[in-house]
C-alpha cells in the first residue's frame, strides 16, 4: 500500500520505533527493500535522492516502486531524498512520489524557511508530505567528531517547524553521511532538547555504522525515520568483489540476484533494529 510519510511516521514516533528509509536507484536495490519489508511485515520508505537523477530514470523508479507497493497491505512510502532543486521536486510529484525532502540546510535560517514553505504549500495541496533539514548533517566528514556549530538548535527547530508546516524534521545531532572512521559521537542531550520542543517525527540521516545502543537511544528520544545507504551499498560491493574473485562468477542475472540477497539481509537487519523497542 502506497502512503505518505505521515501515515508511517506519526505512529512510529508515538510507539517508540523508527521506519527505515533506504536509497533505491535500480531494480535490485528496490527489490531488496521491498523483500525486507515483506519479511519483517514492517513499513518502509523507498528513498530516491536527487543525486541519482542521472543514474536511474525517476519515472521508471516511481512506477516500479508504486507497482511493488500496490501488491501488499504493508505501508510503503516513495520519498524523494535530499533535494535542493524545486524543478526536481515537481518532477518527482508528477511521477507519483508521495513524499519529498527539501534540503535547505545550506541556506540561512530565513531562506531555508522560505524555500521549505514554498515546497510545503505545493506538496500539501496534492497530499504529498515534506521533510526538511535544519542544522547540517555533513557529507563525507565522518572522520572526525561533528563540530557543535553544525548541530540543530532546539529553539530554532521549534520556530522552523511552526513557520514551515513540515511533516518531519531532519536533525543534525552528530551523525554524518558515509563511512565513519571512528565511533561517531551522538549528541543525545541535544536530541532530547529538540524532541521536547518539537512534537513532529524527527529524522536521523547518516544511519550507517552507528552503534546499536545509540540508535535505540535516539529512537527512544523521538527519532522516527532513519536514513541508511552506505552500509547497504558497501555490503553489495563487497559481495560483488567476492563473486568476481571466483573462477566462474556466472551469468549477470545470477550475480545480481546474489547481490540483491545480500542487500535484502542488510535491510532486514536495520528494520529489525529499528523495531526493537516498539511499545505497541
Ligand atoms: P549513510 O549513507 O551514511 O547511511 O546515510 C544515508 C542518508 O542519510 C541518506 O539521506
């Protein structure tokens, strides 16, 4: 069943679990997410990022995911991940996406509010939900601790949510995109402060490589959506390397199926972790 973010995230925040948002840009990545959701009988978010616009046709991705979601009663969201370009947001909505992320985290507070409001006005008029980001979750800065000035400020978060009418807020609380070189420092106190002022579902980007106990604690504090990409992609590439090292790697169809199985089991692991402390 295809739904928007509200349908899966509002119960998640209330009942103390998180829904995984996994990047999809091919049949295999989408099938892996779909199969994992069926196996866990849990809602899931298919996330196609603006950065994949030249990797896979957005309309084909949309029809593929919509076809998968139609075949089950499990709630599934087709979400546009990290998008700065309004024209891509319009294209995604026209293609049938049920949710979008406007990423104005590089803008000033005022410009982020203005851009996000514009997206909310348009998206809500057609039943599409909106995620936005405040503070900055760094890309490729995972070798060092995320400096405090990058973090989301709780008072600003409350004002931002009021001013924009968004459905979910991505917060910067110490995670980063990509592979961590050491153990990431998660600013749990900051997250708790934000959650005490913002009743909306909160989103954690950079979900790969965070210790389980930090993930569980963050979900307990109000994180209802966790974005994961790198760990699944790395597992797939590692598996490909191993297959290619064999004397007879086999036909491409079988190779891709084996890689898809590896991704399915990675995604399943994340979904189970995110559901661990579900209260109802
Ligand atoms: P990772 O690639 O670090 O798992 O982050 C994914 C993400 O946040 C996508 O928006």
